[in-house]
């Protein structure tokens, strides 16, 4: 239990991975830090849950592929119990006829891929990784403001400008052009193979309310590929599920002296004369601190915890206009034995499997969501983690984890039991097109809609990234002007979650950068 009489320098609201990273680095700096988490487990959307008797699954994010290595090393996550059951997995784009496409680094196999597409893919990867390397420099520090003469911001902008210049005239011109168009057009320019174009397109928009023809999807693809810069050659499976990441981070935080209380929902951030002074918990306890750092998404932070009445009109308007309606659901299936997929070996079934047969298929799936309907033929990202980590299910049995795109947060008629059951069956039937006999192996299944994700993980709109990853909501625009460097218009209140620069995914940089900014400003009270 929290000792409410204890003096804290910092209270971190939310024990998601960014909150734990931020707390650890602040504690390393000598701050007395308290983390309060509403749920009974830590890690936020990096979580493991039991959805059927003896069957556990990564209940939101199910791949690790972006965690910044400097943070993992600095927190000693490997010594705190985080282990990988498999890493550098391939992506296999499934074809109903079994002629699948395997993507492994720069290599393409299957699907009658042409030599022209193979060569184009190598060149495409080389250019994309150049752009990602440029972005990586900006991701490791606070986003620069454009209208103030701060030396740090000037240096950041100068480094970005120098990095662009070093790309060369042709690549620099291409980056400026690509940033403003959509992934559909880029794929049409580069490749012929539909499975390849579909798989790349899916990576540009997972978790967002966008389709391949939507602007900003090229940036979305670059954002996802940041893992390549951090040393990942493909997604990894965490032993014990993604919740093991949060547990390791919590252990690292405690080792630095951070106090953590779970099952402690915050009802409000206390404000006194435009300054944050602490928090009030749902049970009425009040805990005071010199600083409050919110790991909650920006809308939850300002709408619910601070209250729009405590904000200037302009800030309140910016909060209201943030785009963060989730469009991805999560399906978990308990299986009595390993399913069979047409054309795949057991080893291949342990890779990342995607159902995205073409860009037009994905765009059609997105069209339904625009009008508040779930897709009749959704795109999917599939993992069977028990091939690598049998501890998630009883002996000989398996778990399937599926990210389903598209399932709108605001479904026409609402996500009642009938709609959830219908969509769950539709998704299972679609997977069964590639895996005949799947239904005969199902013991139990759980569907989490964006509304469920909102309730379970306290993310407004159930949006995986705490806000769209788009050009008007990135870098110095994230989450909005006036709150883009982790500080806010409320003195003593900071933000450290995925709604801030650089964004979502299990990366840790938002929390790390927020801690650096607080330390740099020298604020503790």
C-alpha cells in the first residue's frame, strides 16, 4: 500500500512500459518516484492474460520488434527476466492456393515472385532504411519547436537538415515526395506482385484508421521499420508473452527504488493555481508530489484526469480534435492441437503470418470502417506463439493470436454481444480459408474490440498508438503544439506515453525522452 505521508518528487500515472521507463530513469537521477497503475498487472498494452483455462496470450501487442536497445540495456531487462523465445522471424504473406510469399530481410521467396521484383525490393529496402536512420536521430531526443530560438532545438533541426543533405539529392527529393503521398502509389511504382504490395501496405497502417490510399501511410511504414535500425531483422516472440516485458521493466524500476502500486486507479490529477500538486485515487486517497507525469493517452489525461475546465480554451480545443479512434481488434484462439495451413510447414507456421492478399483487398476492408461497419473480409496479422513458447498452453495444445484490421471503435449499433459474436465467427471463417479444419480444433476464443481495449487498457478510443501516426500528429505536432516536448500548459504536469513523440509501439523512447526532458529542466518541485 502507498504510504500517503511519504514525500515523493514524482508520481507517474500509469504503469505501461513508457511509464516504467520514465520512472526508472528519473529514479536513477535520484528522484523519489511513485508509479500507480489501475490494473493488477504492469506493462499497459504490453500484457499477457489468461483468456481460457490454462491458455495465455499477449493480449494486445504480440510482437516485440521496436524496443530501443539502449533502453533495454540501460534497464538491464535481460537480467530482470525478459527472454526471447524466438527472434528475427520472417513475414509470410498467405495465399489461398498455398503459393505463399516469404519475406526475410531483403530476400523474397515463393508466390511466383519475379526477378524484377526481387531486385526492386532490395533497392526499396535500402532506401527505406536510409530514411529510417534519419528519423532515428530525431526519435532519440525531444521533438524540436520551430518558432523558438532554443539552442537544443536548433541543433536538432540542424542535425535533421544535415542528415537529409547526406542522403544525396535524389534520395532527399524522394523523401520529400514520398512523405506526402500514400503507400498504394509507392507500391504501384515499385512492384508487380500483389502479395508483396499487400504485405508492405499492411505494415504501413496496422492499428490506425487508414487504408493503403490514405495520406501518411508512407510515414507509417517508416515508423514500423524503425525496428530495423534498432537491430531487429524481424519480429520477436517474448517468452511468457508480452507481459514479461512489463514485468522486467517493473523489476528494473523497483531495483532503482521506485515504489509501484497496482490496482490503484487515479480519479484526478490535483491542480492548485494552475499547477499539478499530486493525485487523488479512486478510493479517495490523496498523494502529493512535486511533479506528476502521465503515461495515459492525451485525451484521458486532459479530459478525465485534469479536466478541460482547468485548461486554456485553445489547449482544450486541441485535445478535442486529436484523432485517436481505434480500428484494430484482437482475436485469441485456444486450440487442442496445432492447426494446419495450406502450404506451410510447422516451422513456417511459427513465423509472422499475414492475410493481406492485395492492396485493393485492404482498401475494401477499410471502406467498411469509414461508415461504422466491420470488414466482411478483414486483413490480419497472425501469431502462433506456442510453437516457440509452449508455456502459454497445456502440453500439446496451442494459442493463436490475431490482430484484425478493420473493426471500428464506433460500430453502427454498438459492439453488443451479437455483433461481437458475428464478427468473431467471420474472422475465424476467414482464417479457415487458409487453414481448413481450424474450427474443429478450437476450444475457446476471445474477441477484443477497440471498445474492449479501451476498457481493459484505459486507452481512449482503443487506439493502439494513443493517436494516429500521421504528419499532423508527429514530431513537433505530437500530441499537439504546446505539449510536444513532454511538458504541458499545466505547471508540474508532464506526459510520457505513446501519444507523445515519437509515438506508439513497444519502443520505450517516449518514456525515456520525457525523463531526460524533466531532468534537463531540473524540475523536482
